[in-house]
């Protein structure tokens, strides 16, 4: 491989947050800059819980897509205690809904309408299994007596393992895994159980978040774990195993909401997503595995064709921006101000305030 440039099938982002309204003028072009498609999370202030809501959200998103871009938003629905089996059928029949998102109520940003008890919606999972529609899981328990660093591992034991036994053909994506337990569970499961991995969980661990002062821009959920978990994620991401693929979880929040006495959870990475993944893969000596992870495995899992264009990353030192425009405000992106070693060629330039 030429060590100064890297050309890949255009990648896809299998987990991202675009928000709504004024935010879309920035989040949509930024998503379309590097990726061919994106699985759009439904956790708006009013959850995207019906096909009708998802289709109108899709129109608002497409209205902000740059003229020359063919980037596609792949929509999802937010599962609630009140979702009906008929709604899931409508979603499947639309051909535009690619997954159903399970948030445990209260687990993360805009999850209050989430499911109160996973076992209470087993009839809906039965329906998803028969429709062949993937369940996208935020895999953390919310019990107040479970330590925040243990919430993913406990979720796997108490809920995910039983679910996988009860629904042996249900396609499941464990979104943004953060632990060795998550990596092991997916590695030992059949091919219809997969996981996405974010750039922050490959590049950082909880020391980066907490040593020498609290860094609110590294606070996301599930929270960064200790080093051994980071190493386990790097190992599976760079292993070539098709059950692991790219999902940035790029989740914009205004700077003021994060630099606060109660800072909210979410890291924004669409200013440099592929550059950040390239950095992590290069450290592992595994740049040759980046294309599978970023451009092939997710499409195979979702039964979609590969993108027919490419992107090129070149080895070039540059400084990630300190600030990115976001609606009528601005935000501090992941690795703000840091020097990165790879840069996408001919990217449409980012709007900074
Ligand atoms: C996400 C957000 O801000 O919407 N936040 C996060 O910390 N990852 C929600 C989510 O994916 O959990
Ligand atoms: Zn997310």
C-alpha cells in the first residue's frame, strides 16, 4: 500500500445524530461530505416514533443535502412502550426505515420516551424478527444501583443474552459498544448480531476524560471505559471481522450545553470522522482493514450495495478546528485543536463560525 494516500470505497455511517430544524443546515452537509449513507437516530426532542414522522423528518433532511451529493439518510423509528406491531409493518413496507431503535428509558439524550422494560415489548421483537427489520440497541441498564462503568456489561448479561436466545433470528446491532464484554459477546454471536464502534471509543479511555481535569467534550454515553476495553475495541475493529462496523455516534450539542455544571452526553465527529478512524487504525498497523470496517461490513449487514464512489485520505498534518457552526450557535468537535495525520482530499470545506 502507498503509505501517503489511502483510497477507499466511500464509507457509510451506521449511527449518527442530525437533530432537526436549524441544525440540519450544518449537520447534513457535514454528514454528506465523507459518507454515502447514514443511519439517522430518531431521538429528537419529540421522538420519531411513527413512519409518518420518519418520512417527514427525511424530507427535512433531504432539503439540506448539498445539490451535487447523493448521500442518503437511512431512517429509523424510536421504539416506545406504546409502539404497535402494525406500525412496525408500516415501517418495513415503506422501504425507507432500516432499523428500530431501542433506548432504555432515561439512558441517554432524549430517551425519556424509551422502553421501560425490554421484556415488556417482546411481542414487538417477535414482529421485528418476522419482518426482518434490525433492532438497534442502546445497550445499557439504567438501574440506579448499577455503576455507570458497568452498565453495558450488566445489560448484556441481564437483557441482551436472553433476548438473543429468545429471538434466534432477530438482527441486532449493539450500537456504540464500549467494553470487552460487548466485543466478546458480538464476536461469539452469529453473523446477524453486529456492533458499531465510534472514533472516541477507539482513540480514548476514561483517563482522557478524567485525568488532569474533567473534559466535558469527551463525555458521551456509554461512557469511555478503562484502557483494557479500548484495547479490546481496537482489536475487534481492526480484525477484519464483518460483525464490527463504523458508526460515529456523531452527536452535536451546543458548546454551552456541554461546558456546564451538568454537561450533556455526546461527541461531534463529522468534521473529521474518517481521519480519526484512520488515526486509530494506523496506530494498530491496520490501515488495510479500514475499508472493510468503514465501507463494506455495514452494507453487507443491512443488505445494501456498496457505494460506487471513493474517497481518498492523504497523509498530511493538519489541525482539527476548535469550533464548528451548529444551527445558530457553535460546538466544540472531537479532538478540537489536535493535530491529525490524515486528511480527506477535496472535501467540501467545513463551515466554522
Ligand atoms: C447521543 C445524543 O446526544 O443524542 N449521546 C451520546 O452520548 N452518545 C445519544 C446516544 O446515542 O446515546
Ligand atoms: Zn447515538
